[in-house]
C-alpha cells in the first residue's frame, strides 16, 4: 500500500510546519507528501524550497476548493494507492494514518475522529444529506455522543469534511475531482454527495484521532465576503443534486433567510448575486 498525503496551505506557515512534522512522525510513514501553496506571502514557498522530502506546487489563490483540486490532481500523478487529504490547520495523532490504514478499503471513504483544541470530540458530521425535503437543512442529524457509542470503530457519517479523509485513487476515477470553482465552503459536501451516489461507504474511524487548531466558523456571525460563497455554493448543490422540490424551492428559502439577516444594501446585493450565481451554476469547468 502506497500513500500520498495532500495538504493545502495559505498563509499559515507555523501551522504548516507543525503539520509536516506530525506527518513525518507518523508510525506509518507515507510515501509522498504533497503541498499545494495558494500563493502564501508569509515565507511558505521559501520554507518549502528548503525541504527535501516534500513535493510542492505554488499556484494562484483559488481557495480551499481549488487547492484541494490541484493537490489531488498531483496525487493522481504518483503511483500511490491511497490519498490522505487535509488543510494546514490540523494535527494528526502519531498513529492516525496507521489506524486509518487498518480500516481502509477500495469502497470506503473514511476520516479520523476530530477533536477540538481543548481535546473534546468535535461533533460536526451529519449522518445523511437531505436532498429531498426543501424546508430543512441539507445536513441531516449531526452525530452526537450517543450515536458514536453505538459503533465499535467505523461510524457511518456521510458528511465528512476535507480534514483528514482517506480514499483509494479509484474513487477519483469514478466520482471525479472536488469542484474547483467553489473557492470556499461546501466543496467537501458536494464531493461527499457524489461519492455517496456511487455507493461508497463513508464514515469516521474512532481509533484515528486528528486535532483541529482553530474554532469552527459560524456563518451566522458577522456578514463577510465569505457569505457570497456560503450562499452561492449551497444553492448550487441544491440545483445540482437535489430532487425537483429541493432544486426549485430551497434556493428561495436560503435567499429569504439570508436577506432577513442582512443589515445593509450592500449585503443584500451580495445575497442577490449569490442566489443568481448559485441558481445558474454548472459543473462543466474543465481544468
């Protein structure tokens, strides 16, 4: 079994250094470490140039989605059987990759159990996706302590994020790449939907632990430039993957909800543009 580790980074050199050390110190050593640098300006490229066992690519800042796209594309150029992908703001336990390797199969898409910076389990993954009922969130039933306790090691949880998932290279051949143009937010959701449609068994491995270094952002917080992508991408997913009712009705539900949360004319313009662009989104961009 050959394994390629894929890391996407942007202006978090200290985090990246810690992560690389954690990867190099895994009890099961990966065969490749590939870093996609989204044009960091904090010395990341100079540091990467000084490393001997890391392959890196510097590209324009195309967000986490464009970074994951490029990094996985580079993994596909290797002879690795399995890919382990992540951003730069996580730290795996020393045996994390080994524990994943014991559970991985060609028809599985698995990820470590994540913990917060204070050591608590991070309950964030939904058990399923709601693509049939328009007046509820796309993320169904977030896992909790009781749900986790029902399973010995493999915990079904369809909504994994790009924080440590592992899969066989053949998944990319069947499912395709992550959506390049999402920039940020929900690119992992769209990818997991495609994998679930292809029959992959998706879930967490309790014995594999990965630590998050930053608090989870709450989209209900102060309105920022990121909200354009949050709104647009969720609407795009509904249009691309929802049933008739979800694709026609839930985008308007999102638009109504976010318009009510805006506090200025400029914010309302952002919501309107995000709605329009999400409604017209197409997965036809080739790179």
